[in-house]
């Protein structure tokens, strides 16, 4: 096979690359758009697939556009700015649908329309730029070279307005230092811009979701989907700082609220919030624990609501099988990676089928949320509940 080929991009894959086929070989091409006719060069060849880079765009696909950011073709932060927003959303929905269908063959997948982000630019309230010897910006794609940035169009202007001042302070302290400085710039809970070097103690926890505008709708959806049963206990696993825990406690004012989170700083902040609320002291329990260990000490019941919001790696096999053995009323799973979501649902339904439950949970709703426009990342919510008469 020649190292240079002409291909047409069919669709986009998880990770953001375009997918092309040549003589039965699947080829992944970063920075591609659906419908692109490309001259590509193979960079890596494996048994079942290959990776390539674009040599020339021979004919652009209908959704290819000029990126809104002038450094988008070099910066490693956004990998889909060359696509129209409509196509980004279409591809995200398609990726999640195809991934779940692969892991759950034959199962009904009741997808709702994707929820658009209120903002496709200026939505991030937390970013991690880099600094080295007078260069302030972001790592280039697949590199530790810094692409200089005076602005970042996906970041809230309250933060980007601070770039020049922050760079001036870094110039004074680190201009002659060889090591690359890694920063976090964020809005705190009062929407005040703050910054620090990675590894430093934060004075306070910022927003729990980097897209606070879309996070409001995410919380609202979780609360709406939680309805429909008479719960006695509500569990929030991988609870973070309580992004969902406290809204659930506000909605369900008589139930026991139980949260488990492994980050000690987030648990401490949650405890402070519980103490400040006063009324939550007796019915909210916020534990410092990994979820699997916590589940080994917990007996689930038929009137329990369980919320899962794991990191990209998802929940592990034990967690899903334990839930399948527990006969809970409802599970709401918030996922930030389609593959881990699909795998975890497979674990759950296989374990539930082996148990032959009299009231099995079924996949009732699935909805994608656009939390990170201009990138391939997608948030997905799935509801598992018993059939109601």
C-alpha cells in the first residue's frame, strides 16, 4: 500500500478523528470533516487499522469551515473548530448511538434529541494554560511546544481579560526558568477570576462544571428524570463537591441523602456547606470513600434512587453488578465518555439478567448534552427504571 492515498471521510470517531476506508482498512485521520475528499499520508499501520495525516484537502466536506479561533489549527485545546456547530452536534449524537448499539445489541435505545449548549463560544470557566520563557498559551497538538495565545474564544471573557496581567506576573517570576509552568485560571463561586500554579492549594473550589451555562440545564434534567417514585433514600456516587447532591436534597426534603466521593478537598467543602445549611445535618451524609468500597458496606433497597457521575473511566464492573443485585427503584447515570457508559450498561444488564429480577430496570431515556462545544467530548445521561403500570 502506498503511504499516500486519496480517501473520503465517512464520519467522525470517538477521539475526534475522521474515519475513512481503503481496501477494507479503517483509517483514522485527525482534523478531518465528514465528506472531505483528502490526500492523506499513513503515519501508523496496525493489523486492523491505520492512522494518517492530511497532506491536502482536495475537496472540503459540506460542514468544513474556517475555525473561529486563529490558532485552532495548531492549538491542542479544540479539535473540532473546523466543523460547523450543527455537524459537531450531529456527530456527537451519532457516536453515542453507535457505541451503545455495539455494546447493547438488540436493546431498544430511547434517545431524546441532543441538548445544545446555550453558548458555543465563551463558555469555559476553567482553563489550564502553560508558560515558558515568555511564551504564554497552550500546548500544540500532540506536542509540548507552547502555542502563544492572547485570547481563547471558548473561554469566558472574565478570564481572557486577565491573560496580559497574568503573563506579566509570570514574566517577572519565571522568565529565566527552564521548567514549563502549568497554570489553572478559573472563576470562583463568586465569579471572580483567580489563577494559580498547578499543585498549589486552592483557596476555594470553583464551578464544578466548566460550562456553567449548560450545567444549569443538566441539573434541571437530572431533577426532572428523578421523579416518578416514592424514594426513601437517594445516593449520589462520584458526588464531587455536590453538583447534584444539594439540588436533590432541596427537591427531596424528607429523604436521606447519601453521597460518596474520593477527593478529600471536595468532601470537606461539602461538609462545610452542610453545616452552613443546618437543616441538612441530620439527613445528608457525605462520605470520603471510593464507590466500590462504599457499596460493599451498603444494602440497597427497592425505594432507593441512585445517581452515578463517574469520571471518564466510568464505574467499574463491581459497582454496576452490585447495583444490578440491589433492586433499586431508579438509576440515573451521567457519563462523559460513550465507551465507558456503554460498557457499564452492559455489565448492569448482564448481571440483572443472570439474577432474573421480578422488577427489572429498563433503559427508559438517553440524552446527549453538549457540554464542550468545539471538541469531540460529549456528556450523556441515561435513566434506568422499572416499568410503571
